[in-house]
């Protein structure tokens, strides 16, 4: 199974668990409200049990969705870095913000932030080109 299909199944499963949990909690709340009327046979313990049965579904569904989205972001970042590194190698280890933006799905601002972060961490150096444009140099 492809990674994106696995991600979608994980997110869908998390969403289903989350919705089941929310429905169970809401049903329990309705039961709690209903126990206040004198002609009901619903007990407070049954209502609370319904609420507490929904909590694990909410927690596990939320956790599954969080992990899936975090994994998706990490894979996206890795794919962007791979594209940038391939381009850097073919461009004599130099690249501009505009080139990064064209090669990836990053905006110009996001590409600049990415390159500046790499420069601050010492992974790349910044040079000013002949036309005043910043050129980011990766050491080989």
C-alpha cells in the first residue's frame, strides 16, 4: 500500500473513532439531562458510563489523527529537502530563493524562511550576487 493511502486510512480511522467518541459523549450528556426528569428510568450511572465509554474513542481518534498529520508534515518536509538538494547539486551547490520556490510547492516567503533557517544553523552560507540577489551556497 502506498504511503499516502496509509496516511488517508489512518486519518479516516482516527476521524471515525473521534466521531464515535463525540457521539457517545453527547449521548451521555443527553442521558444526564434526561435523568433530571422524574418519570425517567435512566440512572445517572448509566449516563456517566456512556460518557466515559466515549472518552477512549475521543482520545485514541485524536491521537491517531495527530500522529498521521505529524507524519505527513515530516514526509512533506523531507520531499522538499530532497528536491532542493537535487537542484543544489546540479547548480554547483548554489541556489536562490526564487529557484527553491519554483522547484517546490513553497511560496517565496516560505522558501526564504527555509533558506535563512539553514544559513543560521550554519549548514549553508549566504553570498550577495552581482545583481544584489542573495545566493545560498551549500558546502559539498
